[in-house]
C-alpha cells in the first residue's frame, strides 16, 4: 500500500512525543527540571511542561493575631502615606481645616449618615444614594433646590403641595390617605414629614425628597432640569402648618407684609423668566394680602424683566406673551387672556 508509509511514520512520532519517558525529570519528554515561576512547581527545560514539586515545603508563616495596638499602627501608617502623597487633606487626614471646611464635611456626613435613612429603597428607586456637586474650585456645593418644613402637625384638611415645572405640568400631593399621591398625618411633625417624603419619592418625576427631621429637602431628578424653573407651592388654608422655601425666600403670603417682600418673591419667580400657574396663584394671593393692584404688579415685572417675561397657560401649557398696554398676558393657542 504505497503512499501510507508517511502516515504510519507520523503516527509513530506522535506516540513517542506524548508517551511517558522513564529517563530524566519530565514525565512528558524526559527533559531536565528547573524551578518554575510559581512556588511549589517545577518546569521542564525542554517542553515547558509544569508539575508539582514533590519536595516543596511551604514557607508561609502565620502572623500575630490582630490587636488594638496593631490597628493603631496600621492607621498611623495609612495617615503617614496620605500626608506624603498627592491625596493629602482628604478624609480629614489634614487636621488644619478651616471652620468652613469643617462645616462642609459635617454637612456632608450628616446628609450621608442621616439624610438618606428611612426613605431610600435601592431595590425600587433608580437613583444614586447621594448627589454631590462641586464648584470650579472643587468645593462641595448644595444640590438643594427647595425645601418644606412641617412647623405644626395640626392639619384640618385641604392642605396641598404642588411641584411644578414649565412645560412638564404639575404634580399634586394632598393631605389624603386614600389617594395614591396623598400623604397622612403622623403622630408628630417628623412622622408627617416622612409620609410626605415617601409619597413624593414614590411618585415624582421632578425631584428626590431628602428627610431631615421635620424638614424635607428637594433635589432635581435629572440634569436637564434647571433649579430656577422648579416651582414649589403650598396651599395651606387652615393655618401655617407647612412652610415652603426656595432660594432662601419663604414662600408664604402670610410672611409678606411690605412691598420689598413681594419684590423679592417676584424676583425669585422670574429667575427663569416664566410665571407658572402655581406661581401666578401665589403672587395673586400675596397681592390681595398687600393690596397691590394688577397694574403695579405688571409695572414691577417690566422693571425687573422687561416685556420678555412669559406666563404659562394653565389650560394648554403654552407660553403667553405680555402685553403691557393691557397689563395682562395672552395665550395665542387658547386665544384667551391669562
């Protein structure tokens, strides 16, 4: 059978290559052994086959048991390394902090340790445990855009919280346990605040609510949302149980007693150049409180923002243009005065 001799020869050479050799150290080719790069193993100098060294004795020794002295030594060693490196000053390693830095770290610790407890559920909420924002100098800045404070727990019905954003509509949260977006009155102001915080986090598409005692702090849910455009409005007809705050200004008509107070609120409202329906209602109530005429209000708007100030239509959410000669805004889509 001519032509098959080469195949038989190849088979014989393969058998010889993979057969175990009695001579030499390597069980595969009989080559000499040499130390491997792995402890406890040898390698063949000819075919690089590796096997366990039967004469290897482990040199591992058990260290001393941990104690508080050893822990202190490790902590001090870590601090020394931090002081020598580029990360000096983080995590409180640098003890020469200014008073402002100490307060900033304390606020961050309080927010991390206590501000997120009781209402954040990682299994159901797609959010970061903590939002941190930095300025151009790498200083931590607050991400709070507005806040609510439960000053009294004497709710008697009709209380309502509104979160509003131009073009995105209004979210309503009322004192109503039977509603899916309603909250209940607890045994204390803190428990009522927790109920409000929970329902807002469960339903809102605009903000996250962070609880701190009887105070609820709001952060925006998306980077595309502008802080100046968020509207927080509280309708509290029975008494001053809830106080709303934005930009350091208390948004309560009962606290507006002079023209300058009203001017400050108008400046806050016009920060984004738009008067939303809830803002419009709040300003109207304040004008009734102070006896300010509509013409005076429009004159103030023109003085502060010119005739570019827009008013959102409560019916179609389009923006109405200001007509100073009529002291009113007009919605083209609805063909109605606002």
